[in-house]
């Protein structure tokens, strides 16, 4: 269904249309047409009536727009984009990214298997696990995907087993502090990720003694990079160590591009990174003596803005301190605000023109479960539909059944039509793997 390219021109038009909006300030906001909030041309009320709440809704036109923007920014080099499916792992989304030409970035064998099921060529899948067993890496080798190893112990075992018969990428930790939050910063000195830049001698010894063919170098300094220069400095560090690796065919610069979460928010200037890094990369290739591929593995940049999480207001609760809006969802569905203190722009889509008031939006989980404190929303009534923007990345994939709640449905809007791509769970899903084996 989604792989059908017969509607190519319609799709191209949609891309052009959405590209236009990248130049406007609030391009990540929901569309408001004739006082009706819409996603990909479909009124939100139509979606919530059809699929109920809570639901995640994704718009392929926005994913395509983001993909195109990145491709265009780096078109001066031989650039390959691998969608980091940890951000959004529904198989329909994976098929869509394959359809528009992307590869896949995976961090577990299960993601590898899902990618293969979605039809990706194993050669277009990179597997970057952390702290997994050699057995899991063996499974990935068997699937023929590009292996990326981030510690010396496993690299030594890998070399011992495969020598130079299976080329491997090595994840380097350049020790730069990038990323918007300590929990999503991965390139600093205390991070568990990557092989330290200070362990280069040891790394060389392992490669030589086990006759390993290193075909790629990788870094990922963290999510939500705020400073392009920090990112470029990390890239320079990677270029500097390439002299130890004569067999490279690619360098993978990871991801971490920041998208805007609210009006006036800072976002990574993709065009600036594109032109500066491309220039550096091409100059580097000349000194290296070979044209390499430049890889990226974005998650958030490709899907964050494409996703909206919709929930219904169960209760309005006035206290002496605030007015709570209690919704039919919780941190079990969208954990980012509680886990990372992330901001998701919240809109009352049922009352677009209503008077603005201050509310604290909370969930139904029996913990502190706050989506947003003191948010300005147009006047909220019980039964209204509340939309959380930027919910495409690390939304559903981080959801759980905490409090025995069902995980929400997922809907994809593509070329003006909506498709159910994941059913809402029911009690059978909660109980499926429980074994009632004890008689009391
Ligand atoms: C190795 C690796 N690559 C890519 C990504 C995607 O990052 P982002 O969603 O910020 O683009 C992550 C995210 O944590 C990652 O760990």
C-alpha cells in the first residue's frame, strides 16, 4: 500500500507544499484551516472519532520534507541517510523510509529483523548496539548488516572470530559534550558509548593483532545538539584519527540534529552544518586519497515533527494552586516530559479560537505525571481533544503498559488518507505472556 509509487506526482506536490512551510516561522505547528485543526489535510476530529483516543498520528509529508532537507543540505558529498528507527519503529514507517531512499540505523537485533521484514537490503542497515553479547552480534553478522562495535572487548572477540572476513565499523567517543540533556549526551568523557579517543593505541593493537578490516568510523555525540561548532569539532577529531584506518569506505557522523519544540525555539541549522561539514569532508577525502561516503543516522530530525499525540480530557480539576487538565493518557504513553523534562507544545484542538487560560496538563498514572506546567491553552472543557506536538520521535517507542494501561493506536496519514498502523491494545495484550501456572 505505502510502497505503491503510482501517486508519485501527488506526493512530489505534497513535498513541495510542505517545503514551502519550512521557510515560515511556525512550520512545525498543526495546520489550522477554517478554524479546524488538521493533520495532512484530515480534520483531527475525524481521526479521533474514527480511532478514539489516545492515538499517535504521523504525517508522511513531514517525514519526506525533513528527509529532503537533509539530503539537499549534504548534496555536495556522497551522503547516505540511515533512519534511526529507535525513534519510531512501526514497520509502515520503516517501509516509508525505504520507499523514499533511506537506509536504516538499528541498535538491537530485533530492530535489524524488523528492518529486514520491512524490505531493507541488509547492506543498507547499520547495527550499532551497546553492551550486547557476542551472540547477538553473531546474529547480526549472519543477517549481513553493517556491524558497528563500540568497545574493545567485543572488538577483540569479533576479530578473533571473523578476522578480516567481515568488515566492521568502529564507534569512537570523541569526548565532546554535545546534546541537550545529560541523558541524551553520549560523546562526553563519562559516557558508556564508543571507544575513547584516548584508547587509540590499544584500538590499533587489537586491529593489528586480530587482522580486522575497519571499513567505517562512527560517532554520535548526543541528541539535540545546540552548537554546530561543537559538532564540527567532533568531526575534526574523527578526521584526525583516520590515519590509523586505511580501509575506510564511510564515516558515520551519527545524528543529534535539534528540531524546534516551541515557537522561537532554537533548531540545528541544517544548511550551515551541511555546507560546513561537506566542505571539510571533501577536503578530508582528498588527503585521505579516496572518496568516502558520508553517513548520518537521524531519528528525531526525520520524525519528531511528523507526529502528534492526541488525548481526551477526562477531568478539569481546580485546586487552590492551579487548574489541572487530566487526560486519558499518561507518562506510560509519552514519557519524555517526565524522563527528560522535554517540552511538547500542547494545543486544545477542540477550541481553536477560545480564550487563553493557564493550565497544568497531567496524566492518569499514579505517580507525578505532568505533561506541562502552566501552559496557555484555549479554554478547556471535559471531553476536549488535546494535541501534543513533536510526538513522532521517542513517543510510542518508549511507551509501556505501566499501571496495566493499554498502549495507544498509531495512525499514518499518507497522501490525504489515514491508515491504522497499530491497533490499540486490549486486556489480552496485557496478559499475553503471563503464565497462570501457580494454583493457590
Ligand atoms: C547511535 C545513535 N544514532 C542515532 C541516534 C538518533 O538520534 P536523534 O534522534 O537525536 O537524531 C541515536 C539516539 O540516541 C543514537 O544513539
